[in-house]
C-alpha cells in the first residue's frame, strides 16, 4: 500500500494490528475518522485509553470490573455458593443475558491448551480450588465450551475438587459440540443452565 502521508500510514498500521482487521479495513476506518469531527477521535482514544489503564479484575471472580469487587459478587441477591465456571467475560455476558442464572461466576481467563502453551498455572484455577476448600462453594457448574480444551479444563478442575464432595454439574448441551458459548442463542443457553446435568454423567457420554 502506497501512502501519500506518513501520518496516515502510521495510523493505518496501528489499527491493522487489531485482530480481524486487515490493512484495507484499517484504511477505511481511519479515513472515516478523518471525515468526522475531531472530537469523535478524541472520545474514541480517551475511551480506549481509560479502559486499558483503569479497568480491574474482580478479586473474587476475576471478571473484568471497574471496582475491586464486581457488581455480581457484591449483589446480595446472588447465591454466592452456586458458582459457574467460565472462560472469559463474554461467557458471563452471554449467561447474564439469559436471565436464568442467580449464582456467581468464576472466570478462568482461558482454557488449558498445551498447543497454545496455556497450562493450569496460567489460569485462575488455584483460586477456584481454594474457594471449594474453604467451603464457600456448594455447587460448581462447568460452562466452558465443549471443545477438547474445554473438556480438558473441566476434567482437570474436577479432579482437583473431587474429594471435597460438592455438587458438580455441567450445562446441558443443547449447544452442539464445538460451539463457543458466546454464540449460543439466549433461549438455548438459558435452558441448558436450568437443565444442567451432573458432571460425572457428562463424562460417561
Ligand atoms: Zn466478581
């Protein structure tokens, strides 16, 4: 791509570093900004800068939050003993959208994936096991996507907490294998949480 402006080239290069954005799309976005009032770019860069610098991780569930403890963890109407284990904030958002879950979450921050070099120590697994050990959890719902990495992660956690005899369940799969949670429709996902099945039963299937 030949640019008539170094400044334009630089901006396009930065934008194209984002996932799913090629050089052409980056150019389109930057040219769009150039046609807009200058304030719009200011609001955009300020919002990005603020979220990058100020956002926190909830100390209890590790969800992305503006405060030390997130709104879900501090809500007295949520059942803190019912913990849904998810990969990231997108899963929390998807499950919250169903309106079918009144427990709390534990956000792992990913899935065990030897290929991508993600081991249990890279995820929020130890803090989850601690919660179980401390008797804070009555039921753990595994809600990771049913990929090989998701199953591996579920099983790894299950083995760590098996001896504490809490209820473990997994969301019923109205969702076909390999679907990411975030893409499941709300009704199906909501139903799969209500109709969750004992974890050990899912191992036999
Ligand atoms: Zn929280």
